[in-house]
C-alpha cells in the first residue's frame, strides 16, 4: 500500500486524567464526554449541567449594559410624543436581525418607526452621512443604530447638530474617544459592568428590546417571540458561542425550528431545508449566506423585508429573490477566489504570515467570504482589498490564535479607518499605503507563536471505536450549537483496519466511503474530497490507518446509523518505526 500522507499537524490536547476520571464518575458519564466538558471549562457537575442544558435563567438582565436606562427613557419619550424613530442597521445578517428586532418591538409598542440599511457599495460600513440625510428628510427625531456606530463619531455629531438624538447599539470594539451619542450601548465599553462582553449586534438589540418591554410592563411572550431573530444573528455573525451567546444561540435555534415568521419559513423551504430540524450549520452555511447575499451583491433591504413581512406570498417572492442573489454571489466569489489563489501561488505569498491581496475591480461584497476560504486553504490570516481608483476597502479573516483587530490597531498609521473583532475585521486604506501596511502587519505577526500559522487539526481526544455509539451521538447533540470557542468535537482513532471495499461517492465521485474496524467494532467513514486516496487503500491486514474525524448520523437513503466524517487520514505508523 502506498503511504497516505497528512498535510496537517495533528495536535491532541492533553488532559489531567485524574480530574477527568473524577468528573466522569461524578456525572455518571463516559470518559469521552467528561473530556469534552473539561476542555470547555466545565469542571464541576453544576457547570456541566449548565453547559449541556442552557437555561433562559442564565440570560443576564439587561439593566447593567451601559446607558441602557438612558436609551430606554429616550425611546419611551419618543413613543409617547409620537416622534419619528429611525432604526439604522448594518447590512449583514447580524445587523439586519438587530434592525428587525428593534423595528418590530417599537412598532408593537405604538411607535412611529422607520428602518434604514446602508448600501454597501455606495455608503460603506457604518453610520453614513447618507443615512443622516435620509433621516433629516423624513423628519426623524431619534436614530437608533444596530451593529454599528461605535466609531462613527463625526456622523453622530452631524446628526445631533441637525436636531436628531442618536442611540448607538453595537458590539464592535469602541475607539479611544468617547461617543457623542445620547446613549452608547456596547458591552465592550471599557466602563461596562455587564457580565458578558461578546454579545452579537442582534444580542445587544435583543437586550434593548428586553429593557423596553420590561419597563413598559409587557408580557414575556413578546420577548420570547424575538429569540428566533436574536439566535439567527448570533449564530451567523461568528461570535464566540460560549456563555450567554450559547444560551441565545440554543434558545434561538429552538425558536427558529418552530418560528411562525412567514419570511424565515419561506427561506427555509426555498433552501431545501427541513423545518423543525435546523442546525447551527444550516444557519451558518445555508440561511445566513442567503440573507447576507442581498447586502453583498445589491442592497440588504429585501432581507429586512423578509424578516418583517407578515404576508405569505410576499415572503415566498423575497425568499426566491435572495436565492437568486446568492447564486450571483457564489459566481462572483468563485471568480475572485481563483484570481487570489493564482496570485498567492505565483508570488509565493503563502510564505508570509499574513496574506494581503489587492485588486482593482474586486467586488467588495464578497471579498470577506473569499478571505475566509483562503484562510482555510493556506492557514494564514488573510486580508482582501477591493480597489476603486486610489482607495481600497478591505475585509479580513483570521486563524485561531491571531487577533486580527489588534493587528490592525498596531498598523493604524497606514490605514484610513478600521473596525471589527478578533476573527473578522474591515479596513479602508489608500492604495499607495498598501505595501507599507503589508510589511507592517507581517512584522506584527512575528510576535505570534509560529505554530498558529501551521495547518493544524486540534483533536480533543483519542477514541476507541467501541466507545462510539448512539448514546454518545445523542449526548454530542447537546454540545450544539457549534461555533467559535465551542467547536464541533474532533476525535482521532489510531491503527484501524479498512474492511470491505472502499468506493467513490458523490455527484462527481469526489468523496471516499469505506468501513473501519477495531476489534469487534465496525463503523462507516466518509472522507470528503479525498477520493484520490482510493488507489492507496487496499483491503487486507497491512492496511492500517489513523483517522481524524467528527461524529454524525448516517441518514443517507433511510440509513439510521453512525458515520465518521473524516477530516484527515494517514498511514498508521507504530511507535519507534
């Protein structure tokens, strides 16, 4: 058998065996589950219970968010005086969901409310002057931002000089200067006493809605009905799914699976998903991209209308429009991705710690997705810059362990503006400054450990096949939803025998399906995009392999079993050989 060689470094996390064994005994659970819980910081039965069964009781009351009482009083005043209120939201899923939360809440409270989503290409990210002008023309007296505004101090000042009060709700890192807004609600403010700082923009909007509803003595049901939007925005925005975000995401996922919103139901149906069986992966890879596609390719207004509409026919029409925009987005993305890969390989840019690419005419709405795909391929933080004449707008994604926002902060002298968080960020830069910026950010990256730039599979534990059963699969479902800082558990099994006859599967026969055995245990495995390994796998005793995988259900063609989803495989080597 020809050797199967891995392109990744397998890093198996070490655990204190004594403590994990004690935890397993206290919980009356398997060693595998105790290991996974321990590695997620659940070191006691109480912590484990809170993690596996997130309760609404663990949602923090909103009253410790900075300025939330000031904001509530101002909104209440606007409703009572019948002032026009404008909710100004960002054009991504998080911003659109946050906007829908506040618009529907204020409308249900009797407020005169409008919504404004900026045009990505004409206005760019953040609270725009065009938005202020729209508000002035509509005789708006109060503007509330969602998922933006922390660094838009000049525009906020302009709005207030025009006679409009501004309330900022956001979750991005605030700048060094105090905001001139009437209220600035952001859990990342340095003076914030709120116990959790990683809320998504929709999460912050949800908290403001909560405070409003509670102050006005409304029923809890009105708040519960917002959980689907809060969960959708939280899961889609790739914020850490720990602490309160985990509770919002879990409750939101439950709410999405029984939502009565015509728009969400129409999008689920048109996307080919099954109502009632949605997972976080469905949100992140199917529903989220379709909602995002509107703002990436054209204008995000239809996405907002989809979430707010009560009309079934309109919902179906908009859902199909978003599907079409998503197909356009996919074509643009593929074209730019191929251009980027060609340049990286031609210029050998993968040797740099941070990949910075610029190009005239790139569509700025999709460069962030392309950056994410390049990170997966080259295991480097990547920043894509779409140039238009002398100005570039960039979007970046990072690898685990490299704080992208801090790197931009360190290189701020080369940038016109920047914003974002640890794993995703945006910037604006003069074309002439790109070479200096590329040098500076790579210089900054030299301070990071070298191993975070190497393709690495972080394995939680080595498992025997006889430990993988239906009970484990059911318990693993309680670890969902998966996302940053709560990744889907990755396992390794070593020295397995391949049994039966491996075969190529999939529309283009690009996947490899086979069975593995250890002792009396035999399980099905599928290696995605690895059908080329068929020639290296021969049935028989010499053919022992190591596999790295996640565990899932095999429901294909009515099956009801367990499937190992292979992330990587390699020829087994005995120690000292």
